[in-house]
C-alpha cells in the first residue's frame, strides 16, 4: 500500500456514502490523549486516541497539507499493529490498545508529521470515519521592534508650537501698546475739541440772553401810568 493509494480514496468515499447499518448508531472519535494538548511540539512525543462504540479494530490515516492521504497503521482487536507494506513496528510510531480505546504515539513529532489525522473503523462491512484532528505547529508571529525614544531634558522639551505661542504673545503685547498710543492721540484731541465747543456754546447762550433783555425793555411815562386814548361816542342813526 503506497502513501497516496487510490484504495484510501475509495475507503473515504465508502465511509462518507455509507454511514452504517440502518437503525444502529456508530460513533468514532479522534482526539489528543492529553486533554491539555492543543498543538504538537517539535521533537516531543504526541499521543492520539481513537474511541469507538464497538471493538472492531482501528486504522490511523494522515492527510497532509496538500490533501494527500497517508496510511499509518491498523490496530487489531488483539492489539497487533500492522503498518504499511507489512512493516514491523517502526521506531517513529508506537501503538497501544485498552478496551475500545486505540492509541497512536508519534515519538518525535517533526514537520513531515503535520497534518489532519483520522481514525477509521470497519464494522458490519461498513466503514466509519472520525472527524479530522488537526495536528500542526503553532503559528509564530514576530513582534514589531519597539522604537525607543531618547529621554528629553527640560530645555529640549520646547517645541515649535511653544515658540510660535511665545512669538504670538510678544506680537500681541506690541499690538496692545500701539493701540493704547493710538487711542491717546485720537481721544485727547477729540475731548479737547468737545470741551472748546461746549465753552463756546455756553458763551453764545449767555450773550444771546443779555441782548434779548436789552431789546425787550419798554419805555414808561413819568407818572408811571400808560396813556389812555379818549373814547369817541358812537353816533346813533
């Protein structure tokens, strides 16, 4: 049996098309033997466990990253392993059976061992597959280098914004001084002119009142009584 045997593809198609005997529920589960394991570690052993609802022997298959299927081992109900091409127990793998639990151990996990692992059970001329168990090295991400900022002294903390603010404040103070002098030159002559106009108005009013009094004086007779015109009797017709 070769690594990419057409017989494996046929077995997969049979397992997907024929889920089992009618009226009978069959379960096959593949998982890590250690529940705390999430990823394999390079050079460390990795134990996989296949649990079946019936004790009928288990086959382990690996699907690599390209999708090619590789037969690993068949473990019989008598705990006898059969590897591909009738090889004896290779030094890279180990097997163990306890009840309905069939274990596969990769003694030193390497990059070529990465892939998705399946276990299959042939029962009543039906082939049952477990869900795929991914076994890949964790993806390592390189952190971006941290850019260190040199310490700044109190003198070097002056920024362009501070310089602009200082220059703006200086310009503002100069503008205020110029505005103050301009206001003095404008308002002082204006106030003096208003004062002169007010004085001239007061003088004009006083002179007008004196002139009016002189013109309004009337001449009176010597006895102090005004002359009376004699009445003319009216003629009756």
